[in-house]
C-alpha cells in the first residue's frame, strides 16, 4: 500500500516540473523497469540452467580407461522414473520416452515351470552388504539393491564360484530360472552355470571356473556372454561323463543385447536326458542327450571367470527351482483342477511378468481345445502383508490372468470367471521363501 501511494505521488509530481525534465524522469523509470525485468528473467534462466547442469552432472559416470584418459558417459541427461504400469522408462531432454530393461517374450516361448518349488532365493532375508547364509563361495559377493529393479541382488565382481547350498538334487523333471543383470558398458568375461555331481560338495564346487572338470562323474558347463556393441551374444555348452564329452558346442543368439537391455531371464528345463535353455524368451539350446542317461546331479554353481574391467559386475537374483511336469490337460479336463506357480507377477502388483508367457500359453492351448468348458481362475498370495490387502491383490491378479487369456489368446470371456482367496488357503509354510513361492499360485477350476 505504501509503495502504491508513493508511485501516485511521484506521478502527480511530474505534472509540476518542466516537460523536458518529465521526459528524462520517465525515460529513467522505463530503463530501470526494463533492467529489473531482464534481471529477473536472467535469474530464472540461470537457476534453470544450474538445475539442468546439476542433473546432468549427477547422472554422469566418469571412468578411467587403460591409458588413464578420463571418459564421460552422459546418458542424454535422462531422468529415470516409473510409469503407472511399473515399467522403468527413460525421459530424454527432447521429451521422447523409451522403455529401459523391459522384457518381451514371443508366442513361441514354450517354457513351463515345474509343478512344485523346491528351491528359491531372492535374498530378501539377507541384509544389504552381507553375503547370504545359504550360499558358499571361494571368493566374495554382497547383497545390494539397485534403482532400476525391485528386490535384492547378489553383486558379483570378482573371479570365483558361488553355490546355492539349498539345491541338493536335480531330478529328471526339473526347471531352473534366474535373473541376471550387468552394468552398462559391460566388457567382462563369461558368466558360468554348472550342473554337476560333486563327490564333496564342500570342496569340489570350486573346480568350475572354466571348463568341465574331469574328476566328477557327470557335469554340465555353460558359459554366457551378452552382446556388448562389438561381439555377438554367445552361449557355450560342454557336458561330460567320466572324462568323455557328450556335447561340446557354442552358438550365437540375439536375446541379450546390453545396449538395449541390461537384464536377462534364464530358464532351463530338464526332461530326463533332454536340456532346453532359454534366454529372454529365445531358445538357445535344445539338446536331446545333454544329461547322462541315469546320471545323478547334486549341485548347481555359478561362476565368473574374472573381468577385463574392474568396474564390471553381475547381478544375480530370483533363483527358482521347481520339480515335476505340468500335466495341464489331464489335471484340468480329467481331474477338474490345475494349479500353476509359473504365472508370476511383479511384487505387490497384478502386472504379469513376461516370463509367464509359456505357462499362460500352455493353459490357453487346453482351453482352446476344450472350448465348451467354463473355468474359474482363482488367485492366491503368500502370507506377507495384511489379509485385506492380499485378498484384493489376489482378485486383481486373477482378473489380470483372465484379461491376458482373452486379449492375447482369444479365449472366450464368457467362459472365464475370477475369484481371489488372498492368503486364506496356504498349501505350504509361510515361514520359508520356498513355502511362500508355493503359496503364490493361480488355480484353474473346471465349472
């Protein structure tokens, strides 16, 4: 109010001075006003520029190459955020968006997980920075969290072997799944997976850095490396019995391109002697005689052969071993009920994971061949969280399965109804990670 009165008095006073002086005063006022406006605009521009530079600097990763030259990698000054569906997206300065690390599986993906989960590891029970209790190693690793993915991960960045001690047998009908991530710009060595019959689990597990160790009766050795901008994604497999090769082969594949996706979902399926290996939905191996006939296998180990770059690392999690073949048709049509633990969802979400495509395709095939039947889809959760939330979540998950079958596989919507049971009907303990994995299931009940 005081400022307004002063301006009125100033303007009134101008009428009592000579016109030349009036012009000069008005000009000075205009110049000062213009300077003030410019100053305020410049301050805002400076603040915006500082903010942009700070964000770019915060997201810049500085590395030293072998010659000691400093290299900067600015990833388009991106801002990472999650959209409503949970997909990680990258927002560029020009306003365009793209999905980062989003997996898609084609309709050819035919992997169907085993019926019962017997081994599971998501490191949820391990403190950040610790080594997991149910594992053994001759090196080191630590459990970490990352900004692009949910859950906890075992970070591996040194040469060594890591054995999940909770897996003690690999039956004739078994499936093994796990997720593996690498850092951007990865230039490290192969990631190794071994399936073996160890004479001494405590001592002999360290033998599997590079190739099949001949002192073990039966062994499979697999090496994997993603496309890194120069060399093709490659997978190598060697299997041996008592020192004699059964299989020795390596192939290139397309499913893991680190320039587009830093994460891969691995799925292995043993059916007696036959082995099928899938990476991000692509079938990499399908070998009829990979396992020795009648051979016994009592251990799985993961290994890293060392790294060409000290900054390189692997991230391992969501290890899931299940046994028993999924007899979908017989159980649903003849027995009237089929239960699957192969339809997986994001944590506390009804968003179906892409690696569920094989299990959903399997049930869709049966429903198409028996189009006259009506089916109730029932969702179940584990006991984590409160009962009301779990009930709602199970209902949403059952509805998500129905929508997927209708939209992706053209199943008649009128033949499907849904229901959620939450945590009220457990079939296993809710005190172990394996038990919780068995309780998280989807049932299809013939009506």
